[in-house]
């Protein structure tokens, strides 16, 4: 195929790039195939058109923290899970509480988390959340002992289909009995 001449060809190139990518693609990554011959505004317009084009299909184009990706619509998750019947990893209530505290109060130290929860944080919980790449150390608090500060990552946002932390539900929406996070089913 020669250099794109019209928007239909440009949309096809974007669609091919997004469908074959193994992870979300940022706007900068999506501009690369056009070698500087496309404006960001044009790219955003084409992405909006692609999103509309796929509205009645089994996949949807979504924007998450790391960029844009195609993913199966939620109503197909039951059927797709039968192809790859891996057990979804379950997280303890303590892990979910710890993650929620980090997400809503970041950056926080282990001491902050322990003060809010009223119990010591199990080191395995922190390790599990770091290995999942949902949290990371983003610095140290400038106090004696210089404790690590934890915050959520783009992977956390991507896995929850969020573009930013501002899309998290308001804290007021939760009661003591609510589970704060239920990770989405794999596509």
C-alpha cells in the first residue's frame, strides 16, 4: 500500500495497528505510521470515527491510561473465558483495602496504610500488588527512616479500564461492607 491519501485509508492503518498491538498504543505511537504527516487533532478525529464504526461489533475501541486499544465487549467475557479457562486471581479483602487506600490517598507509606486500616500490612500483599504492577514505589517521604511512598501505576488504570484516577468512583459511594475493587474479567 502506498502512502495514505484519504481518511478511509488512514483509518484502516490505525485499525490494523490497534488490532495487532499487544498493548494500548499512545497517540505518539499511533502517529508514527504517518511519518509526521498527520496532526494530533486529525488523529483524535479518526479515533473517534473508528470508535463509532465499531459500536455495533464484538470489539470496542477504548482509551485507557496508556493509550488506545481494542477489547472484547463485556457481554462476551463469559464465552471468551471458556476458550482460556484460567482461574481469575482472587485478592483478599486486606489486599483490596490496601489497594483502595493507595488508589484514593496516594502517595502513601506503609505506615499511612496501617494507620487507616488499623492493622499491620502483610508484606506479601505489597509484594503481590507490586508484582501485578498495580502499585510502585514513587519516592520516599522526607522524614526519619525515609519510608517508601506507594502509588498506583498505568497498568492499574489500564486493567480497570480507566484513563485517570479521576474516573474512580467517589469514596462516598462505598459502605463498610462494599468491596472497593473487583478487577474486570479477562477478555
